[in-house]
C-alpha cells in the first residue's frame, strides 16, 4: 500500500461501578440468589476516549449453578456498550483496568425457599350491630417465602404460617355491614 492511515487518540481514564450478575445461571433447587456485592465496587478503565465513551456497564459475571450456601466467587468481567452489545476482544485489548478479575470478588448471598406457607388473618374492630365476621378467604391460600435459614426456622416453629394480626389494623371490619375485600402488601408483614 502507498498510504497507511493511523488514528491517534487521546487516552482517558474513567471510573465505573461494577455490577454483579449471575447471567442466567441458577442455584440449587429450593434456593434463590439474594444479594450480590462486588469488591472492589468500582474499577477505573483507561483507553482511547472514543472507546471509553461507548462503555455503559461493567459486569462481574459469576456462575451460581447448584450453589446452596453463601459464597465468594471470582468473576469474569464483561463490558457492554450503550447499545447493550458486549465490547469485543479486539476493543478490550485497547483497555486497561486498575484491578484484574483475579483481584475482584463477588459475594453471593443464597436464600432458601420455603413453599406452602399459609396466611392466617385476624380482623380488628367489630362489624356493625347485628353482624358478625363469617368466612375469611385468603388468595392465594399459600405462598413461597425466601429468607435466611434463621427466618425460615422461625417460620417452621410457627407452623409454616404467617399471621396478619388484629393489632396490625390491616384487616379492619369496624362497623362493616357487607363483605370486605382488602389488598395487603405482604412485604409489610414479613420478618426482615
């Protein structure tokens, strides 16, 4: 060739938050991934300005297939651009990071799933004179709960039932003369 064009670009550095993801993998049956945290939380990437400007996310990907307990894992780093496309290996060769994959840790918290948990409802207040509370129907009649082993053990001691207590005031029948339907955000009554 008679001419060779060479692009010269300014090198820039930018700090990005590292996002942990299990990328479609799942823990053992009966378990669910809770919180995932990355150490360090951020990474500084240095490279050509036009390439740095394309970066949207830095993902720390871990494979949680079959895990049953909390675990610290070494991630694989994948960088995506503003179109959601993965940065190519060639593009990656122009970038440098202040930490390597080997220096990163993703802490994965795993929770057990308890199915068949029933809801018991206690009403508060008294219906109007001459009326009484009849049947109480809960929909759905059972649910699945995710939590730490301590919380699920406590749930088991309570007969695998969650009680919406009268003193919560969530199901108030004061002076009612007809059927009552109440929607409850169950998260408000679940143990932490």
